[in-house]
C-alpha cells in the first residue's frame, strides 16, 4: 500500500517540476529571439542534427531570421547570423558581448588537473583573461628570443619540410602528417625554444595526443555534453577521453616548464616560457597575480590548440585545391618567380607584391570555413539588441570563467563566409572574390576566419604568416602532381559536427 501511495506523489512532483520548467522557459522566451519550441529537459536536441550543426543553423536561420534561440537542455543559446549582426554585436558592442561562454568538456578537463579554476587565455573571463591575453599578444608581437624572430623560425621549418618532401622522390604520399610536423614545430620553437626532429618520440607523443584531443572536441559526444553536462559527467563514453588527453598534455608541458626553470636566466629569455617565468618572478610578491604556474601551462596549451591542426588544415586545403586547379598553381608560381625568385626564402612582406597569392590564401580560409560555429561568447550585462533582450550572466563567487546561469551567444561565422551578398560564387572556390577588376588584392569586410572584436583569435598574425611562408616555400621548390586526373578531385571540405576539415588525399611533389 505504501508503494501505491508514493507513486501518485512522484507523478505529481514530476509534472509540477516540468510545469515549472516550461513556465520559466516561456517567461524567458518572451525576451529572447525566436526559435524552435524546446522540450522540457531535452531543449531542442531532437530538432537539431548534432552531426551537422551548420546545416541545422542554416535551416533555422531561414525560418527565424538572423537572430534565433536554441536550447541545449534548459540552457538558451542565442545564435547570431550575417555580417551586419555579428559586427554590431562583437565589434560595436564589444564589451557587452565580450565574455567567454562555457566550453563544457574543455572546462571539465582543465579543472581536474589544475588548482586554479579554468586557466589560460581561451576559456577565461575578467581580469585573468585581460592580463593573459595582453601578455600573449605583446610577447608574440615583440618576439625576438635568441635573436631570431618568429618569421625566421617559420622560414627555418619550411626548409626542413622541403628537405623531408624531397625524400619522397616523386612517389605519392599523404601530406597531412608532414604539414602537422612543420606547423607544430613552429609552435615548439616559439614556446620551448627548440624544434624537434620529426622522428623524435616526445614530438610524436605530443602531436598524437593533440590530434586525439581535437578528434574528441569535434565529435558528436561533445555536442551531447553541451546539452546534458551533468548527466554526461557520470555516464560512460568517449567524452571522458579528453580528460585523459588533457592530463598527458598538462604533464608534458609541466615537465618542459621545470626544465626551463632549472636553466632560467631572466636577462636572456629564450622563448615564450622564459618570458612568462620572468613575469612570474616580477610579480611574485603579488598574491593576486595571474602569472602563476597553472596559467603558464594552460596558456602554452592554448597556443598549441590554436596553432597546430588549424593552420595545417588550411594549408592542406590549399594543396588539394591546387591539385584540382593547376592553373592556380601556375599563377602563384609566376608571382613567386617575379617577386621572390629561387635564391631566398619567402618573406611575409612579399605578400604585398603578390595579390593573387594573397587572394588565394584568403579564399582557402573562406572556402574551408574551418570553424563555421565560433567559440561561444557570453554577454557581460543584460543586452538590448535589435529588439530583443539577452539576460545578463551571473557567475559563482571567485570563479571568473564558468557561468551558473545566463545566455550563451554563438556567432555563426559560416553565415558570413558563405554569403551570396558578399561573394559572387559562395559555394565555389574563387580567388576572384578577393581581387578587383585590375587584379589588385581587395579586402572584404565580411571575411572573419579568426572571429572579430575583443575575442578575435590572438594567434591570427602567426597563422597568417605560417600559411603564406610555408605555402609559397613549397611552391617555390616543387610542382604538385595528383595521383589521379585533376578533374576527378573533390575539393569540398568534410563536415565534422560543428567544424570542417579538408579531405585526405595523395599527391606527388616534383622538384622545379
């Protein structure tokens, strides 16, 4: 009899709980932009294709306009579409929309292995973010450790890459791993002060762990984690692999930091870690300093995540396009012959005299659309935006990064990069999008591969330099040859949940 008495009580309690959720959702929904009606607890999970968020967002944009709301569980997400809307939010209202939204799986993984909550540049807010970002930008901009600039380190690595590719002797190969080695070694040189041999076991371990971490971050499981973070923390699944990978990466970087501390000379900084250690020494008497070991490790890790697969994938996309369009390779090599020649390494300044090459590189980034859904933002105060009200964020005391409640804002960058309003053939690869009628390079405002506003990618300058120097160095030394007829090559990127990656392919390089 007791059981029959409990069941009605549980049923009534569940119904009451759901009604409260619906009522709260409806009260909030009146302020937020329109969107599909969410279900209690599930939100819009059943109305979104989490294997292809881009397609889902494009469909919702057509139905609801350039600003709409979706629910991840009970959490509202405001999606911004189109250049004018995104610019107005991130640039014109930079302070209001300048918070960092939750990166659920990454935040959870960090918090298990560092004492300071949510460290580093990417995942933080408030004073920590301002100080670490300012330091990172200034250090990278004024980089001269060991009397070698960042560009010299890129040029050096590009030459090592050329040497490795010569050993292929014209046989077909997949360039993915070679480019990953080169791009990652640039970050290693900047951060650790030295490059690795491509066969080095520590280097292979580092790259393999970063690659596996990216694979998890782009997986469908992480999308589910964003809908049900509390539930996915306790359920088994691949989402827990990221925590193990992060532990390995944090330990690897911590060991490198320890090695630096043992040979540290504040008067002669060798690399990024030394510069950070010097700042730690300078502020050691400040108990509130953000320049602590945990933030050093996390900031270095941020640099690796931002500067490895992203840059390598962009160059890979460029190579597969050149295989499909040999006439574009000829155009770039004509500019190389005219501006650079074959007796010196390409310099980033050369791009000012190479409009076609610069347009081609911009078109790679636009066409690949590597991050169509930008890293989440948060409003730092209640935002009245284009007739809607986006509620203010509130955070736990003493924790500047992770919101207890509030509204996440996601810029849908693909709505800009594939816009027919700004690009004549948005679904086709066309360097002419960035060339005027006289063949001069043309800047397009609606081109935001690195985001915009206060949260624009701090590694933008480094990435642009790497892509230009490495790509032109390869074409300075080699002709590219496809393993099949170039008309048969598919250059369309592959969809991976909320991102795009280039297709895997084989090519041959023939010395010029």
